[in-house]
C-alpha cells in the first residue's frame, strides 16, 4: 500500500477518515503505518442546511489507523465547484 502512496506526494489529496471527516491538502509525506502529513490542509464540513464550510488546518498529521479513503484531487475541477450550493448530510463514523 505504501508504495502506491508515493505517487500522491506533492499532490493535492482528499482523505476521508474513519470518523467521517473529509480533509483536503497537499501530501508532504507518509510512513509505513500510513500516517499522513498534509500541508495547506482544510477540513470540509458538510451540512444539509447550508453549503460546505471549510475549516483551515494548515500543516496536519492524520494517523494511519484513522485513514479510510485517500485519493488525488483534480485541482481545476475542485476550484470550479460551488461549495455554497453543495448540501449533504455529514458522513457517519466507520463501525468496526
């Protein structure tokens, strides 16, 4: 798994955590336990009543045991999204 993460280093990624958070940022590095280091990161908080709130996090570390999904973000497509028009229920935590 860790060898496939090498292609994400230096790129904008989106991480969905086991507790349902969505965090975007530039991946700076990772280790064998899939602990991730993100820079210029922000959390996207979704709600059904309003748009998406973005909470600035800056340099952020996500523990590997809390990573559920990680994927590269198409930056042009991401910038074109109207975050005020997106309404969604927050994600539930992963149940083991």
